[in-house]
C-alpha cells in the first residue's frame, strides 16, 4: 500500500476520505469518514457555537490546544450537537485559549 503524503488542510475546509475499493485493502467500498477541521476561541465557561453543516449525532470531535489564553484547565467538551448545523463547546471558567478541532463523521 502506498503511503499517503502529508497535505495541509485549510481551517474550516471539509473533505471526504474514501478507502480503497473492496478487496484491495479489506475495506468495504461504502466505508468512508467525512472530516472537518478548524479552530475556535474558548469563552470561559460560556458555550461557544461552532457552525458545521456536516456534523451528525455519531460525529467524533477531537480538540487540541493551539494558543494558551486565560487559565486553561482540562479539555473543552461538546455541550450540545445539532445535526446538520453545528455544536456548542464549553471550556473551564477563565479559559480563553484558541483550540483546534477535528470532526470525524
């Protein structure tokens, strides 16, 4: 299997990763994961809305710290998900950091 080259993804850009056809790698031809990447700025304990029309009830969202602001304590988490619209994310009180997100599915 050939290696996949590293490719920069613009913030907010969505793309689809489609595995090889059935039989070439063992993946079924209908398996795929829809991905989206971007950033948001935490607003203390107040929820921040992230708009993303591709989000589903089964989406997995991963956060990483980009720039420290205020007093980060712990990881941000989804407070609500609205399918096809986006989600709200909360962080610790006093956290005004900028976070990356990766949404899978």
